[in-house]
C-alpha cells in the first residue's frame, strides 16, 4: 500500500490536519474540477462580503484551486483524492505579488472498496476529509460541497481503542532515520481541573516489547494490542504507582504519525502515508454507515 509519491505528497507531512467523515457525493465528476474551482471561488467571495473569514483590516483576494491527487490510492478501485486549496493576495499589493496558501482540504478514499461497491453509480465515495486552516474557511467550503453534492460532513473523533491500535501498529513499522520516542498522553477523569499524564517510551524498547507480543508478523489482533498496552501500563505502575487503565488515552505520537482523540492527525513519514490513510478511511466509513 505504500505507493504514494513522496515528492507529490510532501506538503501533506508535518501539518496538523482536522478529520471529518463525508457521505457519498451525488453527481460529482473529476472531469469538472476547473468548473468547481470557479463556482467555489464565487461562493467564497459571496461569503466574504457577509463578513466571514476576513482578516481584520486587510482586504483579501481569495483564489480557489481544486485538483486531483491520483497518488493517494490504496487500490485501483479507489477514487483519486481531491485537493482543495485557498490562496490569498492582498488587494493593496501589486497584482503579480506572490499568493499565500491560507487553507487546504482534501477528500480521499484509501482501500475503501467495501463502501464503493455498495453505493449507486451517481455517487462518488470520498469518505475522509482532512483540513488545515481556519475553521471559518472549513465551514464555507463544507457548506458549498454540501449544497452542491448533497453530502454531509461530521467531525471524526478517534476513540481510545483506536488510538491504542495506532500505537501498536506504528510501533511495528520500521523507519530509516533515528526514530523519535513513542509518547502516549492520558487524561485523568473526575477531577475539577484538567490533568494529563505524558508517558514516553524509547522506540527500540517499544519495538522490542511489541516483538515479544506479536505472534504472526504482518498481522495484528485485538488480543495483541491489549497485551501490549497492559505491559506498558504495568511498567508505568511499577515506577509511579499510577493505574493508567483508570485514565483515558487521548493522544499517540510516534515516528510514523501522531493522532489526537479530537480527530487531529499529523503525518510524519511519506512511506507510511497510505497505510495511515487506510486506517482513517475505515474509521470514516464506520461513522457514515
């Protein structure tokens, strides 16, 4: 699955992306992306005049470009990813001034064959939507897609169970460069004030533990994930006398990616990009089915 072109997808790395699930788009056509760019540009301009998404004191000229990212596929049956970019240029500056990217969003479906096979021909399955930029622009772009293609967006949260799977899966991955520590962040419930516990594990120690837990290379079971996390909890309790099992896992950070329970992801390795997107596509599909 690790087939994404590193040069074409490098701009996706090391940015914080907010996750949404999207129902199938009605009458969407990749052949009309230029028309969609023009129509969305007009919609953004109209919303700007209502006072939305405008930086105070600066009049911005917003340009919309919608393109295809055919590299982000897990199988031949997947629809090519669709990238939406909003750029701005100050109206007071010269016309040939450099445009500044102010918002990005992209739809994708990586290994989403199960969903694609169950919807009618007139619908396009792009169940995962990721955004980077001001929420006001996310709202405008989402509103246009909902009105134009009769689809529905929902924030995609990541459960503690799925975060523990990510911790195990990403620990098992090999990286060329010196790997950063795996960090788990837990939220302590039932307190009158917020309290988080950060637990960092050396990547080689985490990998050594996983190798003792995993029974079949290339396959991961729920039992193995549970044993892996229980071992980490036991080690932490031995040193600090704190039961992490009584807390809530809210964030996982590894050399591959980092993920937060509120539906925020950061990709760190291009070679594992499609693998991480496969998992996120599954989560998005499970929310809309």
